[in-house]
């Protein structure tokens, strides 16, 4: 499946507003190993201030990255945090694209709405849409998390969407799980029995499974590889 996903397009596939040029994207690390993260990681306001400063410093509009990053940010939420290190969910399974609330979010490829849900746990996705794709006999799913509440209005399971079609907008910290505004974009091979939700963070114990079931989204996005993990 990895080779197939890579072959779908030779060009980058946008998932945020196409008026933002790919030249305006900048890789970012929010891994636990990043010594620049000296602020309170439990504060969405401090995250927003850090990201605003980061983008201003580099004169960019979108910060992106995070596939298989080990992060401290999830320790603030009981939804992720477990007592044992082996079971602690802190390894990120998607790519995050950090930009302004209200930014338009696009379907990465043609498909249909599989499911949608407002995941309201503290630190969770908030409003989420999952699209099912069937291409050349290959079936897989794309997940879009941390959207606005308005993104779920008027949506219906089975609705057809075109590649590049606007499916919603980014939410702010009041609805997106209390994060700085960003899109969590993830690929899923087997959706199992999930509807409107799928684990976006893995523990060390379950990582082998999730690395296989959630391949690197950059196989489709094709963003610059600096600071991104290749699979």
C-alpha cells in the first residue's frame, strides 16, 4: 500500500486552502526532544503564541510535521495518559498543519464521507471528518481532525466529495480539544469499527500495528522532507 499511495500523484496534494502556496509551509518539531519548547505545554494560549512567533520568524503561513513524533503534550490529558511508559499514548500518527482558525480544509482525494463526529474529550480531535477512498481497487481512509463545529453542519454519510473540495474549516481552541488551531491529517488502511474517530496517537506497545495501518500522510502531501520521518 505504501508504494501505491506514493504513486497516486507526483505533485503535492493540498489539504488546506490552495491560496496558501506550498512555499509558505515550514517544517516544525513539537517533539519532546525539542529544547525550544520551554513554555507550559498544557496551555493552548502559549502554544498559539509560540506558533505565531515561529511562523513570523520564518515568514511562513503553515507549520507542519509530526508523523511518529514522541510528544509531551498529551500528558496533560487523561484521555491519552497511562501510568506505565509502555502504555502511554504519546507517538503521533498523523501530520499536523498549524495555521489560522477558519482556514479552509480540502479533501485530499476523491471519495465519500465515511463518518463524522464531534470528539469532545479534553485533548481530543473535536469536530472530525473521515473520508473513504477507493482507487484502482485499493481502499483507504483520510481523517481530518480539529475542525470547526460548522464543518459538521449539513454533512451526510455517503456524500461524494471531489479531490480538492472544501469539506470544512479549522476550529479554534474552544472546540478543537484545546489546542492551537491546526489540522490533524491521517491516513488509515483498516478503519475497523470506528465512526468519526480513530486513534491518532499510539503507545510504544501498539506502535508496530499502527505504523502499518496508518502510513505516512506525506506519501500524498509530498511536503519538504526536512524534519519529517520517511517510511
